[in-house]
């Protein structure tokens, strides 16, 4: 049976659309079917570029997944939830991912790590790996010295909602995707935790991601918004501490943004058959699709 392309909304899709319509067309339209080795050569190339990840994105994913993995292992009695075990688990993950990346395993399995910085060959591989280990360890050290670390370590396993990311829900009939890090209940209500270990509080994304989490929790757990505690957790340098921010984008405005942008995306996709690539500009230098646009 042929796979059917389904339209859905995510914050990353919205950001891509807002950043560059060319990149959006390549990522969500031109790449379709590129996983098939018998597909069009151009579709395979676009699909390869679509799966590129930056070092920042990779490290953020490793940190977030490591914290949850070691927490679950600790509740099963397999490992204590402490900084040493977090670092050991993160290092194993980094080494496994790195082996796949430098061996170009992504050529056979696009789910394997393929870094922008390696693909375009402008960074020293050894320096990238050593720097990545240091960055992960710094974030773990910072997190392990925080009050949130103590709070999470005391949670019973049955107290968390252990869902595999990404998760989805429907908003006004539109399917929405997101990836919350920790969801747990206590006497204060439902708690949502999103880690931002590679971005600062001055970034634009975190209020929206946290707000989308609130919309998801309202829908899934049938709770009013005032019973949901949404925290974005920033893990900077150890000396700066681990900062938790209880704030998020206004959900009514966010709902409007989602619905309006979805209509714009669908209109663009429906007219993409006549799509023509605009002239490249400075922002293209940091885009994963620059091989197509600049070469």
C-alpha cells in the first residue's frame, strides 16, 4: 500500500515556513518518497538533506533523552539518578551516534546521525566530538546541582506520564505534533517540563513550545489551564545555575497563530506545482539545503 502524505502542524514546520519557503518546499514536498532507493535521484538528495541535524539540535536531543532514560532506569533499580550515571549514559549515546555519523551509516539508514557540520566538511571531526562531550557534561553538571534535579529524583515512576516522543493531539480538527520532556502530577497539579540546554532565554522558540505543551495537556488530560504548571528549564554554564521559567505564549493567540499558519501552509503546498526558487541570500549559508540552493 502506498503511503499517503498527511498534512499536520508542528512548531518546527511553522518555523521552517516562516524562515524560508524554499526550505519548506524542499523539506515537506520535494523530499516525499526520497527514502525509497528506487525513487528519483533529486528526491533522494532532498531527503538526505532533510535529515541533516546541527550539532546544537543533536546535543539537545541527547541531553533530553538521557535525562528521561536514566530516570526510568533508576526507578527500575538499574542505576541511580545522579550526575555520574547521566554522564556515562550520555557519553555512550554520543559515541554510538558519532560512530554512525563518521561511518556515513545514514546512507543506508536515514535515521542514523548525519550532521550538517560533517556533511559540508567545514569542521574538524575530533574537535566536534570533544566539544560535544564537554557541552553535554556542562549541562548535566548544571542540571544536577538544581532544585529541579532533586524534585525529579524523588518522583515515583507511576507519577510520570511515560509517552514516546513525539506525541500528537487535535486542535480544531488539525493534528499537532510536539515533544514534551517530562509530564508528572503532584499536589500543585500537572507539571510540564521542557529542557532548553542549547538555547538561551532570549531565544524566540521556548514560549511557543511551552504554550503548545499547555494546549496538549488541556486536551489530553481534560484539565483547565490554571491546573497546568509549564516550566521551561535552561541549563547554561554551571556557574550560572539552572533556570526554570514559568511562562508561555498566550494560548488564545497561539491557537490563532496555528490555525492561520496552517491555512497559509496548505495554500502554499497546493500551489507548489508552480513553485519557483527565489534568489539565494545570506540566510542560506546556514541552511541544510544549501547544496541545492548555492551549488
